[in-house]
């Protein structure tokens, strides 16, 4: 009895992580199905390529689907690049993990009270077995909302010189802070980081080559050409997490959710909807102290052609309780159809802090003014849809200097974007 090629059989693909993209490609190289995390599809018997993508990494598996039972594929987790030294990533490194663990210890710097900030930088070139004589912590400073320098990593931070990792660990006041990196040839790049009361904000940076040059040198046997590279931290590719200061988390569970957070962040960078909705809807992000996963997922959902407004409202409400006064939470609230002030029955409102939103002095009853930017680039249009940039504010000054292609709001500092004061706070 001959096999009917028209009779379809089940193909089941279960990825190791919910934020992994799945593509099924037939022998004519046509995509026949796609999904996220898991995929159940019926296909004609034959040979198929199952492609999985996590971050920028892809792996292909050939599978034969036979009539009747079909086929089941359960690939392992895919290693991907990350600024954070997460388990199972392409640039993980035990000494860098040990440096990251310092975030659970008491801070060595004290710039205020109520919130924590842990900024770490590492050089992936060392992880890949390449010698690096650069200092990844060079040019990294932290400033307060007024532009005063609170700390410079090369002077105030700690480091493991031999493995190319350095960090700043501080207690600070809640509110906006700036992390700036002097990249040399590409100028000074800054990003806004909002610290929330009762939380530690972890910002992990990785270096990349920003300049290569050839320099004439001298050798005993005559002239020589020396190659010189300049490596600097890249704010646009930062991994950012929230954690309870000194809080103990189950390492396996924490790593799992942090990997998901990174995959969602990279999906935003690449314009792909890689949000683990089941994880977020279950509320496990709140129970394990990882609100950044929910925040990024909200932006992924809002970017869809038909976003789930109910999910956005739920996330905005839950995040408002975890991260009160956070501008990106307000942006999600607005993207879900909420309002700054009551307009009509059934439209929710949200409170906002006076230090980054203010009434219009010329029209107190009109549109409020936005003083400080959000952390994520997608949040700025949402906020400016309901508010005007305050004249002379940082929001107004950076609008023409924003760097495209990153989920975080990053800008190149110019004379126009400098803060009012550059005096040291120390």
C-alpha cells in the first residue's frame, strides 16, 4: 500500500525557553510555520528544517516527519551573546559571574538612600581567549539628575584587572541617574537609568572595538607598524535588571528569568516579538523580583499591530505597585489607553512624580510638561503624546541627539545636551 503524500502528520517542536523563536522550513526552502516557545503543526511527510533563534544566535535541525506518528523535536537551549555573564551564553565567564555576585553585598559607595545601583563593565574579548590590554572601565561615569558627577568607575570603582571586569556599587536616592561613557572617536554616549525605591538597578555593560589604528613604531631590527585598538563600553547593548538589594534568589530560577529578560530585550533591538507571555501572565516575575521582564514585555506587546490592551493595563497596574513613579510604567499606562487625568468613565489614571512631570506654567489646566526622559526609547513617543517637553529640559535637549537602533534611550552628548551643572558632588 503506497503512502499518501497528502496525508498530514503532526510535527511538535518544544524549545527550551519560551522566548525562543521557531521556524519550520520545507525542502523548497519555504517557511511553512513559525511560533514562539513551542509549536504544534501538521505537515506533509518529508524532510524539514527546524530553525530556532535566540537573540542573534540560530541553530538548525533536520527532522524527518513520517506519516502517522509524525515527529517531535525538543532542542537544547541556545547560547547567545549578552552583556551579562549569564549561564549558557556565548561570553559567560566565572570571574565575571563572581564580580556580578558582588551586587548582593553591602554597597561600598553612598550617594543617597532608598535605592541601589550596581554598574558593571566587562571585556568579552578576554572570554573568547583574546588578550586585551584595554581598561573597559575607562570613561564610565554616573551622574545625578542635575548632571553632577557622583562617581567615575576608573577612580571610584573596583576591578579585576587580569580578567577585564570592573564595577561601581552604590546606595543612591530614587530617581533619574545618567550613565555616560566616553567612547573616544564616537563621543560621549549617555543613557537615563531610573532608580526605584526598594530596588537595586543593575546595569551590565560589555565593551566593543570603537576604533582601530596603525601606529608607526620602532623595533631593534628597524621600523615596525603597531596595531592599536580602542575598546569602550556600549550603552546601547546594556543588560539591565532589577533586584532586591541583598535579596537571596534561587540561582537556577533567577538565571532562567534573567535569560528570558535578555531575550526580550534583544528582540526589541531586532524588532521581533519575543515576549514570554505565559511567564509574565503567571506573575512569576513579581514573585522572584524581576520587574524588568514585565516592563520589556509590555513594550513588545504595545508594538504589535493589535496589542492586548487588557494585558497592558494589567502590567501597568502591577508595575505601578512595584516601581512607583517610574516613567516607563506611565508610558505603558498611556499605551494601554490610560490617562494622566480623569477624562471619562472607565479610563484609568496614574500618579506621576513632580521631579519629572510638571504643570505648564503658562496653562496649568493644559498639557503637563515632561522634564526627564524614560529609560526605553519606545516610551518617549508615548509620553510626548500626552505631554510637551519642558523648555530647556533634558528631554528637549536630547531629542536631536538620540542614537537609533537600541531599546534603551541613548544619546550622544553635545554642548546642547549637557546638564545644567557639571560640578562634582563629591
